C-alpha cells in the first residue's frame, strides 16, 4: 500500500509565503523559498522517506504560490534526488542517499541559502588555512600561486569568468598548508566553494564583469602577498576580508533577486 499524507500535514514553516507577498517578487525567489522549506522539513525529519507530499493544489493553498512555482520547486527537488514522482500516484520523499566521501554532493547544495551557509563555513576554514599556508608555504607553492593569479587575469581579459582559476587558487591554498586534512576538506567541498558557479553575482552590481572579477583578483593578490611574506596574521586578515566581501556580494545579489529574508 502506498503511503498517504496525513490530512493535517502541511508543507509549511515560519518562512511561508502568503499570496499577497508575491507582488513584485521574482518567481525564482518563490521557487527557492518553496525548495528551502521542503528541504528543511525533509532534513529535519518532519517529512520522512516514503511519505507522500501534499497535492499541488494543497501546496498552492498552504504556501500561497502558483502552480508553476510548485512544479518548478518539485522539479528542483527531484534533480537533487530528495523526492521522486510516481506518475498517477504522487510525489514521495526519497530515502537519504550517502554523500560520496571524495566530494560534497552537489545535490546537498540545493538553494542559494545553502551557498550562503557554505560561504560562512569557508570564512572559518580558510582564514585558518591562510595563516597556516603563510607559515608552511614553499618556494614551489609561491610559483604555483603566481601562475594561478596570472592565469586568472588572462582569462578575465579574454572575457572568461575565471571560475576554474578561482577554484585553483583556493585548492592550492589548502595544499600550501602542508596539512593533508585541509586538502581533503577542499576536495570534499568541491566546486561548491565558489558561489559564482551558482549565481551570476556580477550582474547585480554596477560593475562590468571584468571590473568585478579584477576586484576579486586583487583580494586574492593580497592573500598571496601576505603568504609570500610569511605574515600569518596578515594572510588571515586578507582571506577574511575576501570571504566576508564575497558573502556580502552574495547577500546583495540574493536580496535583488527577491530573497528579502536575508
């Protein structure tokens, strides 16, 4: 027998959107809101594996959003392997899958709120990594950093987004600590370290893409300069400034997309 939802079960939460709040808000932010609420109920155990989600009509009424928003949110949850739809029956919560040990599964970073959480985690992690790299870096490490920084600038001037070069800089920071566990953490996180892989943040600033990326490069350069001087305190400060700036750029972008709760 297929499990059915409790008649009193709602997919809702403190952040629930009512119909009147849709005016002037971007539909993508409404989709993000629904995905976030359902994901939190699944991860908290409020919705359990095998449990059937309410009907589209019930979710529309409960969350105060359109059918289009509900369908897009369900599509994203399916892509994240959090739910599955059985045609003619309904949509069900899937059993939690194991995250591969070699990399943080991209499906665990479902919403832009998750990306923001990842940035806050990185502030703590990479500030310490920068200080350790300043104390333990080798001349070979400095040469690799210099090559990465040069490649970043070249890619930007070609009109590229330099995401790979951005990743390379942060991954090499982990390697330069001389501590294999930092390397493993960076590998585990994967490309989720870079919020620009999820949102074109530059479009929400007054800058051109090149100006925006070159500001990012100068922040990397400040970290590198401190590491080269073996100034651990300055390296930590420069990395913290870089990541806090990244977090604030992401916050502003989310607000402009309609995520007013941030």
